[in-house]
């Protein structure tokens, strides 16, 4: 017996570009959590090269959608999230952005810590050129992104990650060793820096 899609229920299609499937990446994990009904939890994991995750015939509710690009070991590589409203019964097609650039700085947390426990909606990547250490620049990302991507010239840098709470105060930090990105199109992955609570030693901003 063939089962046909329900025309009364909407579909969710979440897409991403094939360019994110670079060396070192693996599958894409996607989860939908109901906002109106938190007991509604849907999930799927597909190869990155599929470029789309489809959830057919979902209930007419609001959802928090979370996409995570995994590395070849199954660890988080880069994330995306958004809220989707399907209460009008119209299906949604949305692109998931996993970041771009020639440098990736991933982040994780000390044992037992998380975005929620630190109260940090935003992680700031502070890129400091060694030839001009007084002139760094900041790139903020949502904590759920799990990585900061940047386009950097071929010179020596360090990266400091700053976890900021809802008042913009710094509560945790991490710092990379000095590195020099190779010429494009080469890609530098600095791995995952571990954010640790800094207490009284936290920078002011």
C-alpha cells in the first residue's frame, strides 16, 4: 500500500550549500523542538552531500530548528538555529548557514558547562594581528554556532574567545596559540578551544 503525503500538513525543508562539505566534515544533524508543545521533538542525520533535510507532514506549530555540521568523528563542527512558524499550515524552506572563511575557530566548554549554564547567548572571536596588537577586531556569533569563521590575510594572529552573558559581561575565555593562515584557497582549522570561567581575571569587554 502506498502512503501519500498529507496535503493538510506542512513540510519543512532545511538546505545548505555543498561548499560547506569540505575536508574534515561529516554528516549534518538536524533537530526540531516544539515551542508550543515542547514534547514535540523530531530529528534526523543525513550526509552533508545530501544538501537538504526534509521533515514531511509536521504539525501546525512553532519550532526551534537546530542544525549541526559534524566532523568526521561525529563532534560538533559548526551550528545554525532559527525559529520556524508553521501555524498557518504553509510549508517552510530555509537555508542553513554554517559559516564561511579561510579560518575556523571552534569552541567547547569545560566539563559541566554549556551556553545555558554560563548564560552566554554570544561568543566573540577577537582576532589580534601580531604586527598590530593594539588593533584587534571582533566577530560575534551565537553560542549555538559552535565556531567562529573569518577571512584572514597571510600573517601571524592569535584568537581570543570571549563568552559574554546577557549584560555583555565576559564570563569565560579561551585563547589560541599564534598561527599564520596559508594562502587561499587553503583552509585553517584551529580545532576547538575550551572556554573556561575567568572570574576576577575576566577582561572588561
